């Protein structure tokens, strides 16, 4: 207790019993307390000391952060960086790959598993026009550089990060996009393709629709998928004398339930 007082922590058993027990149980020595208090961040509180020690933070680790240009502004930031496994090498390589990043950016990227290699490849794919937030978002959604490249081949270089994340979240693959084009839906926008995928439209079903309704708009095709227009319904409609090939009219018939009532 005298050593801790000399280190700047005048604690006594009557008033600071719990703190003393916690410090002792964590193996915090007066020497450790003094060394952590001699850093650029000033003297840590008892709570800070316990947290720093529990995370294995040493004065050398803190010095390495300062030398690596990721100097923390508080002991809380030190603890966060240490808990996420951020090293000076990681910070240097991420900044080489992506440019200027603050501690918050580095912590978020590290927590999502963003590597310098991933950052380099993704930024290259978007002609350097990629923010730190967008990089974290693409990684969190499982967007790989390979996925981005193939989707851009399918939709063109103007494909945005937002659209890429949306297609990935809905399970739209490059193969699906290509197959839908081959089914006759070559002019679909990203959002139209996402809408069709969300309704479970397959390239086979899209091809069937285009075969029967070659002039159908994407909106009509989407509605056809929603109401499950199929061969059986077409056959039923014809059997009841409905010969109109207008898709809108056919969908209205489907929605009306008239044929269901007759059957």
C-alpha cells in the first residue's frame, strides 16, 4: 500500500478496500502504476489501471502506438486498440492502402476483419472513390473484390457501392445477373433485378414470361412473379375463352379470383 501511495495512489483499507483488492488480484504493482502514469496520457485512474492491466497493456505498447502515428487520446482508446489487436504495423499498412484513417476508423475496420489487401483491392475497383464507411459496409456484407469485379462486368463500371451491397444482401450473384440477361431481360436496372430476385424469380421463369409476353415491362414481369402466373393459369384462362394476350389484363384476371371461383 505504501508503494501505491508513492506511485500517486493514496489508498487505505478503510476507504478503498475493494480497489486495493482489485489492484492486487490483477497483479498491479507500484512499478506498473508509475510506468503507466509517466506516459503522455497522464496518470490513469484506479479503474483505468485495472482495465489496462487486464488487457495486457504495457508502457512499451503505448509507446509503439505513439511511434506508429496512432497515438490514443485517452486510456479508453488504448484499451480499445489493444482489445482489437491493433498494432502499429496494421495502422501503417492500412494507411498505405487506404490513406488517412483515424483511430476510430482503424478500430472499426479491424473489428470487421478488413485487411490492407482487401482495402487495396476494393479501392482499386472503385477508382479510389471509396470511403472508410463504405469499405466497412462492403466487408460486413461479405462483398469480395472478385464479386465486385464480376458484378461490374454484368452491370457496367457505373455500379455504385450502395447497389453492390444491395445485390449482395439479396443474394444476387453475377451468374444470376448474366442468366437473367440471357433469358431476355438485358435492360434490367440493378433495383429491378433485386426486386425480381426478392420474389424468387428464376432465369427459367423469366425466360418463360418473355417467351409468352415479349413486350412485357420489368414492372409487369415482377407482378407476374408476385401472383405466380404459370402455364396452368394460362391454360385455364384459354379454356374459359380468354384469348387476350395483354399481360396486365391477364394479371387482373388472376387477381380477381374469377377462375378460382369457377373451378
